[in-house]
C-alpha cells in the first residue's frame, strides 16, 4: 500500500520513467521506502488501472519505447487524502535486539562479529544519507517547504543510524569487558 504513495509522491514532483522512479526511491527515499524494479512496475500498472497515473510513450532508437509516467488529478487527490490521514506508529521488530534476550546462549565471538557486521551496514547507510543531504539539501533554509519536509525525513534516517552506531559501540564495549 505505501509503495503506491511513495510513487505518487515522486510523480507529484515531476514526471518519470519506472526506472527513474526506482532510482529516486533508492537515492532519496531509501530511509523511508524502497522497492525493486519489478515491484515498481507492478505498482505503476495498478496505479494506471486506478487512473492515478498516465504515461506517454517516448520513442527511442534501438531500444523499446520509454514510458514516462505522470500523476493525474485523481492520483493527486488520493495522495492528498492519504497524507492527511493519521499515520500508524511503526512497530519495532528487530531480530538482533530480540537475540539479546537470549544472549547467554550466544557465543561471544559470534555476537561480536554480528554487531560489527551491523555496524558496518549502519556506517555505510549513514555515509549514503550524508551524501544525499550534501547533494540535495546543502542549504535547507532556502529550500521550498516541501523539500524541507523531505530533509526532515532524511534527518530522521541520519539520526537513527547515528544512534545505532552509538549503540553498537556501547555493545562492543560491554562485550570486550566480558571476554
């Protein structure tokens, strides 16, 4: 369901191909929502059936025609309705944290390796988000309001990853003392 609104949000800003939409989701919305090319195209077909998007075929030489999608008034209306509904609170379901409750069974070397592996992921994600911030939001105070809201969503992703890095440092410190 949320993929529908992620795609409509992108198309509300500008027209795009399915490939471009998938890239936008990865680059700019990765901390909020992501999807494979297959999921994106499947959802675009549904949105077209629902009359929320249209597309224009743009001929290309030596390649299949490109489909450039645009949001319709109905799509904009659906998006506006959804944006103004209360959001569900996210549920935390984290296998790593759950494992902590059975931690006495965890081999210390495996525990350390798992946390270090997660730490590498969180650092890479943080680095990617900081690069996105630098590229798209270098001067947030002078951006239009809707881009400042997008920046706030990105800042949340930055904060979450910084928090995970701090947590992993604390966890690794506890593990080192246990050795």
